[in-house]
C-alpha cells in the first residue's frame, strides 16, 4: 500500500484507493480479533490444545 498525497484547497491529505481502504479495514479488524483472542488466552478464558489431540478430535467428529 503506497501513500499518496493530494491537495484540496491548500490542505494536503493522505489518500487510499477503495481497494486499499477495504484491505486496511480488514487488517485492523483481524488485529482487533487477534488482540481479543490473546487477551482471552492470557486471562485463562481459552484452553489450548495439542495439535495431535486436535487432529484426533476432528477425525472422530468429521470422519476425516
């Protein structure tokens, strides 16, 4: 994402295209979700699971 400057009425603004703005909004939403999950993990609200246990559980549940 490159930052472009445009001048309107003598005032300089940083501008993004619509696609760049959508990508930026998604990135911010993902970061917020990651921070929320991290806080839950730190507070003990989420249990972690070994990858082998996770795979076994999914195999049993979905028959994969």
